[in-house]
């Protein structure tokens, strides 16, 4: 008669010789998890949570972008900026500070300018969005785009899309009646190259020309 004793799990139930190997494997895994640093366990948990969120937390988003209807599925936390750039490949809208301080991400929502980095995608459901790509009509540039070219309203060009979108809105809002007023209502758009005088000149020319913006 064998004098080997069965392995007794903590719950008091014996296991047969055929399941000893499985029991050892399970015990080893549980021991490893128990001894793992809390940061490791938390990181693994967070990764799983993100994967689950990506599948179950997406919401439908329907909006018109530059005249074209878009039906998307987005995460509730996704900004309009990221949706435009990453899902619709409209990279003319720039990500500058990502905190609403530089204006590089300015777009129009139902005709009004907004910082798309501070606007959640779900907030514009059913609305009309215009980006810098939507200003021109085919090969015909928008009057503000032409004015920026004429007056050298840009240098590095990174802030230019947001500057132009704000400039168009500035005239539509009725805030382009003087140089001082233009500077005040364009102050949310930062140009690190310092092309402000040229930008003001471009806006004044379009305003004086009475062109539809």
C-alpha cells in the first residue's frame, strides 16, 4: 500500500493524482500574482479596462464635415480634434497646446469658431463642422486664404489653419472694424513666429473688400 498522502487544497477537498499537475500550475500562478508588485497588477488591470472600454463604450456620432455626412463610432472621451485628425484624416487642423490656449485647432461648428481640442466629439452630434480643408471651393481659395498669401500672414505655417478659421469668424462676428478690435478678437490664436501685423492686414483687406466669408 502506498504511503503517499493526497494533496489537500485549502478548502479541504482532496484531489486525485491525475489532477495534481493542474493544481500545482494553478497554485504557482496564484502565488506569482500574489507576490507581484501592486503597480504591475494595476497596469495589467488598466490595460484590460482600456480594451473593454474600447469595445463597449463607443457611441455613434453623426455630423456633417465640410459638406459631407459622417457616421462614426467614437469613445465618449474623444475630442473633436482627434476625431478629425485620426478618424477622418483631416490633418489641416493642428494640435498645438491641446489645452485651448493656442488656437491652432480652431474649426467652425454651425458657423461659430471653437477650439476643437476642448470640444468632445459627442457634443457636436448632428452639427455642421467646417475645417480649413472645407474653406476652398476646389482649386479656388477662400478670400482669407488668398489674403494670407498676399500679406505673408504666416511663416512656419503651423498656426495658420487656426488663424484663418478665426479670421473668417472674426469678420462674421462683426469684430473686424479696427486694428485694435481685430487684435483683441484674434488674441486667442498664438503665432510663435510673430506674424501678427501681416495677419491683421490680411483680415482688414478681406473686410474692406466686402467679400462673403
